[in-house]
C-alpha cells in the first residue's frame, strides 16, 4: 500500500493559512516496520511538514528506538545524555524521566502510577505542572475550572556538550480522556487557547521567523546565541514567564562556579536560525530558558543601515536584555492562532522535527489520571547548520 498523507485536524482556533505546510497524518504504512524506501519517504515528509502523526500505531520500544535512530544513524544516546551521574541530579528535567530498562534510549513519561510496564515493576510519573516552574500560577479556583498554562516552550536538547536531536518520537500508550482546558497566557494580552486535556502544543520555527518584521529578520539572520553551561541546573532556582516562553530575570540563576564541573569547550553557541536540510527554509530555533548571551555579526557590505539593529555587530551579555530580545522575536509565533495542540488518542505516534518546531507540555492531571507515553530522541551526530551567505544577503 502506498503512503498516503492528509492534513492534521486543526482546531477552530488555528489559522489554516499558517498551517498549509505544517503537519501531516500518514496512512497506509506501519511506522514500526518501514522498508528503507518507505523510511526515505517519511524522512522527506517530516522535514517538509515538521510533524507527522500515525494513528493506531503498534510500536515496541525497540522499534521506536530504531525509527528514531534512522533519522541520524550514527546517533546513539538519549538526547539529554544518561541520568546515571550525580551531575544531572539537580537538573529540572530529572524527575520527569524514567528509562525503559531494555531500551534505555526510550523514556517513559506521563502521570500517575504505572505498574508492570516494559520491565518496570512500578513507575511513579508526574506530568510537569506550571505551578512548580512559573513565577506566578493559576489560582486554585481557576484551576478547578480547567484553566491551565503552557508549561515550557522548548526544543528537546541538552544545550551543553551534546547536539540537539533531529527528531523526537512520542507514542501515546495510556491516554486519559477528560474535559478540555483553557490555556491562559496571563501576559496582559488576554490571549487564551482552548486545548484538549494534556495536549502537546507545537509551533513552527519557520513561521516564527517569517512573522518577524524586517529589522528583526536581519538581527536573527546575523545572530548566534550562547547557552549557559548545564542550563537545566543553572535555571533550576529561577522562575518562568506566564507564557512558559523563557525565564523572568530576577537574578536567581545559579552562579557559574556553583554548577557541576563544566568546560568552556562544551558550552553551546548556536545560530538563531537553523536551516532545514530538505526545504532550505530557516527555522527560528532558540530554547529561550537556557540562553545567556547573544553574538551579533555586523551587517554585510552593501546592506541598508537604516533601522538596522546593531549594524556594527555586538556581543550582548546583559541577561535581561538578551531575554527581552528573544521574547520579542518568539512571542508572536505562540499566538493562539499559530499553535497546533495535538489531541492525543491511544496509539498515536507523533514524530516531530525537533530542529524545526518548538513544543510545550500543557495542562494538569489529577494523581489518579494515569497517562503513559514513550518518548525517544537521540543526541545528534552534528550541530544544526545556520543561514548561508545567500540567506544573510537576503535578510540582513
Ligand atoms: Fe520536549
């Protein structure tokens, strides 16, 4: 049977014109047993459409690992490294991850207590909640009415030492059904978005770039961001903004000399824009929580200086300023009409281009609402590629 594709079902909140290329449901193939030819087709589809959905998928952890690895055959270890060392104990990611013993690259994530699962006698899972991460939280009364927030907009990446995974695979095994919730932005805009319970929300990094006015496109195409060493440990004492899009600047980050041992050579500096290997499009890919500095190249010869930001280049080290600039560039793309909130069903498999989208956990479960997902991504064999000379010429 040939591979068939259909658009993803968009909620009424989404602006269909902004999702023409984004997301496809794939039918007619079994994702766990793809032939090499079928895989090639899926790989092209993923880079073109950023997220692929397979419904009613049968997928063992071994098959999920093999499928994820096929996108980057020389990648080997889980995208955040292993959790065996004390080094990651203080990381904010630590409590969210449980490893499948047989296939340690696949993580069990979810909510509630799962028994006798793939070699795990008992796993206590906790769906991350904004209440432990944001500076402010939704009141208990509002939470009881189903009001929630985006937890944290992010790319799946260690952002230190390891390279950002190319693809993440998420497989829904136990999916509790429940009332829809209202995701409130609480940033003074009045923005809110109706979401299915426990949705994973996606936005396109390509749209994030394309929305920008000319002067910010010019800044983005010329800039690289530096991430803090061990960023998830560094940010652990700090609090996020109410949109989940980055950290409030309160001076709470851990001092660099309090962090676990780190080396300058492993600190990551990435372009703001990552070039899509199939379409050549530029995706605005910044993990806003981990950023600490910004390097801006000067305008290229011949570019118009009028209205340009940092025409002679800059190295910005003021954390508040760097975060404000990122927020100004990223916030427009998480507007309600630009978010795809996936409505999970059991046996849904979602593959997403981790170097082309940002995503967020959303919502809150009660302890007795059991949810079990398998997640896999692999630290990549290379770093993302930034804009080329043509791109700089076009946008600077
Ligand atoms: Fe993630």
